C-alpha cells in the first residue's frame, strides 16, 4: 500500500481547501480527481479523527506550504499504516481510492502519484518530464 501517496493526496486536498491551488486542467477529469480527493479526505478524517499528524498537515497547508514537512509526512503515513493494519475495510477503501486517484492523475498527464514532485532542489537551468515513454538526456559539465 502506498501510504506516502495517500499522504500526498490528503495534503493536496488540504492545500486546495486552504485556497492555495489555482488553475484547472481538463474539467471533466479534474472534477473526477476533485471528487476522489474529497472521498479520500473524508475516509481519512473519519478514521483518524483528531490525529495530531492530520492536524499538523492541515496547519502546514493553511500556512501555504506546497508539501508537508518530512516529519509530518512520515507521521501521517505511520498513522495511516497503523489504521490500515487494524481495520481491513479501511485498508481496502484507502487502496481503492488511491488507485482511483492515480488513474485520474494519469488522465491529466501526471505520473500517477498526484503529479507531485518533492524533495528536489534546482539551482540553475532545469528541465522536467513526466508521463509514459518519455526520453530525457542529461549532460553535466563540458
């Protein structure tokens, strides 16, 4: 189970709720992605309730962060994993929603993980490609 992927979608929902996301892609697919993210957030918030990691993620999204801190991401993933180990119905529902969101993200042209890049630092000219069947040549130095 990709708990880190689920965390990414939950955080993206929180960012959207905080009003930090602008612009839309294909309206029909985007509506499907939004609806799936709403269902995922509802599932997670019902299961985790007032979990400190979920509350911290909401605080970080409200503060304008594009990504949760590594600590918050790790803590929220651990909370999801623990809940899934204790409740098979929750685990199955979470897995199904993550797969649905990955399919919707791929339809939007993302890499299937919510289209989110994280943990990267770019200092200078940068090119990024994602999707299927891409080719990228990188040359460093002379």
